[in-house]
C-alpha cells in the first residue's frame, strides 16, 4: 500500500493515510511530501473496526470537504 500512496503523491494527490502503527504512517507521509503531495492527514486505527472506520471517513470529509462523486 505504501507504493500506491507514493504513486498518488507523485501525481499531486492529497492523501488520508490509515494504519494501526502511527510511526509507519509518519514515514509514509514524509516520503509522500518529498514526492510532492500537497496535503496528508494521518489517521491511526484499525480499518476492521467499524467505529474506527466511521471515524476515518468523517475525519477525511472534515479535513478535505464534502465527498463528491467523480463525473465520467
């Protein structure tokens, strides 16, 4: 998954990074900034936990704004 984050970072995408180990998220975020990402949020937690999952989604929407589907 790190490589996917780096590919998006190199294209200038904003990222919401989620994992259980916060220190590893900071490592990925640091590399993403080197590759040109304009904005990264770090969300430590467990994606298999429904409460954490809902928190990740809400935190991302709060940070980046309302979700809008892409137009084809």
